[in-house]
C-alpha cells in the first residue's frame, strides 16, 4: 500500500482591530483578515494545542507539527514524528507543560511521549495504555500528567524536572465506567476530573499517598461519546453529543445547550476567560458561542470537517482572544477575536 500523498494545509491568521477602552458593553465578535501562511501536513488532523504563553501552536496529524505564531508571521519550528503504526494514524491528544518546556502527546504505538522543545529531542517514552490515547492534561504545578485512552483507563504520571515520566496511578475500576476516556481536566487547585464516553465524570485529588476519590456525577442528558473539555476553573464542561454541545456544571446539572448545525460535533473548547465556547463539526463550520446568552456570535464555513478547536490560554492586552480551528484535511484557521 502506498503512503497517502501530502496534504496541503493553509494556516490563516486573522487579526481584529481592538475596540477603544471607552467602548460600551461588549456584545459582538468582530474580525479582520490579516495574513496567511502555507504549511504542509500528512494524515488527518485531529488535535490542536497552544503553549501557555500563546506563542506556539501544536498541530496533531500523522505527526506533530509545532509552529511559532506571532502577530505578523507563523513559522514551523519542528516536526515531531508520532510513529505510524500498522498504517496511518493521527495524534488525538496533545498538551504543553505549564512552563512551556515540554510537549506531551499520544504516540502511534499507544505510548505517551514527552518532547523537549528547546532541545528538539524526546525526553520520555511511557508505555501503559493498550489503546489509542484520546486525551492528555497537565496539572497546574507541572508535577502530574494525565492521559486517557480507548482501553477504558486514565493513567496519571509523575513528571520530573527533566521531563521524564513515571507511573503514579492507573485509574480504571475507580472510574466506574466501562467506556473509553475522552476528557481530562485539572482544576486550578490540581483536582483531576476524568470523563468517559456516555458522560460519566469522576474527580480525584492527587498527593503523595495516591489518588483519592473526590466526587463524580452522571449528567441527566443522555450524553454520547465526544471529547469533553472543562473551563479553566473546572466548574463547567463542554460535552458534545450528536449535533449539540451540552454545557454541564460540575454538579452534573445542565447549564445550557448549544444547538449547532454541525450534524456531528467533533470538538469544543472554552476561551481562557470562560466567556466563549468554540465548536467545530461535520458540516464544515466553526462557531463561537457566548456562554452567558448561549447564542452564536461568529461562524465560519469551509469545505470539509472541522475536527479540532483550541483557544490560546492568553488574552491580549485589550481582551482579544485567539482561536485555532483545524479542518480534517490539514487546513488550520487561526482567528483573533475581539468584542465590540
């Protein structure tokens, strides 16, 4: 079987004119096109992640592509081989360490790898999962990495200062769910929330004595499989199911429903201030929603399917947010959004 041809990808970065400080209450998202840069990837695009300072973007396809993203240019700085295993695969889980030194991702052989960005070399290989790695998250203090996979488990790893991983705990029976782990979220205090297909949530505190159960819930909304993402406070979660994005509180109560036109929602993400949610789906649209009003404030349509979305964790000085939205074929749009 021949390898699939390289897929041409286009990276669009759109900058918005910031409103004046004396503007009235912000109610609408506005955009202005700035520039575009062409890149190439191979394999289906499945994941995106910004570095903590918002200056780098990792794109998960057949390999991991790392870009510097600035106000006037975007440049590829590394390609991290993700190990095609028994044919083509795609990287579905990517996360940066809080200090921006390391990139953690799920490898094609189901291992978890750590890439030292400055050294441009691999610092760790950890093999415990027996299925595709779907999710990855790093604790705020950088001491733990959590990964979730198709093998119905979440693994928590200790992280050393030089980027090595050692096993801390394997969570499976504790999850009380016989389904794949799709979502992982650390709260600002370090509490870990694990979400499985079907919408079961379990939370754990982590310390030297090991993980301790800290509650859980099953939303009463009949939720299906999808990548589940929490806001920065882990008080509200996006749960894709069919063509909807459910907003679920950490108590399990339904906060609201974002009724999309996606047919199927592939991904959703919160802005760093928690005021916006972006969704991407099968219909080739990316939509930005205001959480408070649960209404759509911006949409963009392109041929294909939007399979990944990610907000930069950094707001601009004027309060603008930066969103990356990736199409399955490799096109990534980076949008700078401002209210007016």
